C-alpha cells in the first residue's frame, strides 16, 4: 500500500494576523498581572511583525524570524505555532480566565489592561455596554483614580465609536517605504522604458494613508501585473482587467495598480493623485473653459478632440494653469493661485536642501543614543551649519534626570565640542518642560546660560482648553523661550492633540517673537499643516526640526518638510533655512543684548 500523502501545510497567516495575536496576548498577560517585561516583549514583537515588509510566517518556518528586531527564539516558535494551528495555546488558556468583552474595554482612550482589570474586579464590568451604563450612572467616579472627567471621556469615546475596529491607516513613512520597494521592483522587472510612480494621498504626503495607488506606463501590462504579484513585499494579488491589479502587502496595506500607455501617463497620474476635492474643482474649472478632464484625457467640447498627456504639466497647461505640486492639491486655493491669467502665484515650496540647521536633538545626556560629538559630525555631514543640543529637562520623566548641575556640565561639554569641531556651530540648549502653570523647570539664571531654549508640553495633557492655552502662552511670554516644540502633543493615528486654542497661541508667538516648530518625527508632524500655514501667515518664524534621538534620525526632517510644503511654506517662512548669523539674531536672547 502506498504511503499516505502528507497533508499540505496550512497557508501562512498574514503579518497583521500575527501582530494582532501578539497584541492580544500582551493585553491578556497584562490583565493577568504578568511581569511588565513579558507584556512589553509581545507588544514590541507585534510592532516589528506589523512593520515587516515580507512574510514573517515564512521567515519563521525558515528559522529566520529572529533577524527581526524584538523577535527571539521563543517568539519565533510562537509564530510557527500560530501558522501551524491557527491559534496560540497561551492565549487560549488566558482567554478562559476572562470574559470575552473585557479586551474590548482596553481599546478605549485612557483605559488599558490595568484599568480594565480594576473595573472588572471592583465593579464587575466586562463589556462596553456595561461600562457605558456604569459611566452614565456615575458609578466609576467612586473608584480611586476614576473621576467624573474619566466618565465623560468614556461616554464621548463610546459615542464616537472609538472602540470599534476600523480599517487601519498607515503612517506615511511606513507606507512610502513599501511603495518605494514596489516601484523599484516594478522598474527592475519592466526595464528602462517603464515609468512607475506613486499616486494618491501618499504622493500628496498626507499624514497617513489607507492604501497605495501605483501608476505605470509600459507596453506589456501583463508582464507588470505578474511582476507585482511576485514581489516579496506582496502577500496576495489579483488582476482587475487587462491592465490593473489589486494587491495586499504583508503589512496589510492595500495596493491599487494601474498600467496605461505612455501618452496617457500624465492623465492617470494626475487623476489618481487627487485629492478628490482638488479634482472636483479642477473639473468644474475645466467645464467653464469648454473642456472635460478625466483619467483618459482632456476633451475639447468644440472640436471633440481628446488630448492624451504623457506628463501632468500638459494637463494643467491645457486648463490654463501652472503646474501644481502634489502637496498643494487639496482645493485650498491652489487653482486660483495657479491660474496663468490671474493675479495669484503659487509659492516656491521649501525643500530639505534649504535647511541649514536643526534646533532640536537629544544625546546620551537624556534619552538620546549618541554623544554630542557624534550628533555634531552627523549634522555636519548633512551639510548643516548649526545644531542645537536640546536634551530633556529634569521634570520630563524619561531618560536620565538632567539636573541643573548636570545641565551646567552639559553646557561645558557643548562649548568644548564646539571649539573642537570645525565647520558647524553648536548651540548649548535644552528642551524644557512647560509646567501646568506655564512655568519652566529650570530657573532663569540657568536658562540665561544657554544659547537656545525650546519649550514643550510633556505632562498633564488632560487640561481643558482654556487652561492649556494659558499655560502655553505663559511659556511663550518668557523672555528666554526661543521656540515652542511639538505644539499640540499629537501622535498621528494614536493620540489626538490636547485641547488648545491654536489661534491664540499663534497670536502670542507673533507678539512675543517666539518661533514655532514643525516637529518632523513621522509619528508627530506637529505643528500640522493648517495651523502651520496660519502661523506663517501671522509672521511667526517656523522651524523644521528633527527631534532626533540618534544620528540615524536627523534625516526625518523629510517628513517635517512634507508638512511645511502642505502648509504652502517657502524657504522664506522657515527660520532654519537662514545662515547662522541671521538665524542667531532671531533668538529672543539676541534682542536682549
């Protein structure tokens, strides 16, 4: 009798499924009171898996998942277990200890597993509906650490559907990292005659995206769609007609791929870049000129001729417009400014190469990874003329405690490094914490010894709008505060901005001569584009800073520049595009001299 054939291995779970399983296991362990290191390990692993551009299950089966940061042999075995069985025995065991609705509570803002476990233990709450009823009946405020404000937050979050699972959005830097691999792979497969571009919100450099649009021009659409399916970034792919495909990356990011002939590439690229609002306004403007614009071409009503455009510039020229940069295509006045026969003009947008310095970075003195000297040399390598060393102040609560005496030693170290390193000016600075009353956490005599002070809110985010606004304005009025850092405290897709009247903050910055930062950390991009445009209009000098915590993150200014461009900013609006002597004169302390 022939041997029974071995059953085929089950399909590999997606990276998203593995990450979700690890996140749930981390939450379950925290609910169960496990040591924090185990909880953190699973959450860190979930992030690493979700961000991996290739199949982590396939790597684990090959014994290579340990190549990913945060994945050790034990976690690799867990991935193989999930791939083979569809579940994790540890999760099954822990689930049996808690009601199924308890995990849902942990997804609410300000909740987390520890608080959810307290509500379960002390009030018996084990579902969102039970929590809603308890909050409405004001039963939560009787527990220590849960007050009336928490009840209001819970009810508002439930009314807004915060706890409901929605399709994830991907931060721009992660989405573009995958897009660049896709473009590179398609160009390699198609040869030198192929053109491939990213379109959609990723091309407009939005904060986050829900999917990727990729546009290609080539003579063999079937070759390109087949090549897409074979790229290691792609988990699954299906064709949509003769010249397109829909795919899914291992990260869960959806991909829409279209192929056209070369002479229509500009039409399709313009159409799929959007935005929807920009394209609607563009079509209405075209109709007034006797034209109809679509992804297929620009149709003249009078002659019936359809103009196929190989580049976007041709599309806009046919409509009587100058070329509009993708970041501006949001229907915020760009059509009027681009009109060739109108009085307006589009700005020449700031570029990364315009930056001459960085006024916000950290070293090993607080929570950074590199020394003053290493940060200085890396900044000089980028072509910068100046760099401010701005380690966290004593009350920040993260990294080392930079006491006043330690800050004085740091000033000496920066001064010594500045004398020793040629070709770059180093400023002894600090990122000071704005206290709840608007005061700063170093005394004025010490602040006066610094070359630069950037003040930021790091604590007490729950203040109401009036309190937070007054808090920040008080700090801006301090004669030694040169700039406001990450002004709203937002983390894109993770933490909403704290309540603050930004119009009042902008007015105060203009009045006091305080600069405002666009923090380039891709999770922040704070100040956002709308307020940044308003601040520049009010005459506030804008900074594009990296907030780098290592030499390898000085380059994140790419994302701050993207926000500045979406805010219509030119180099003239950005203070750190100036040479050092002109920049130094803008500091409040320079005026005191």
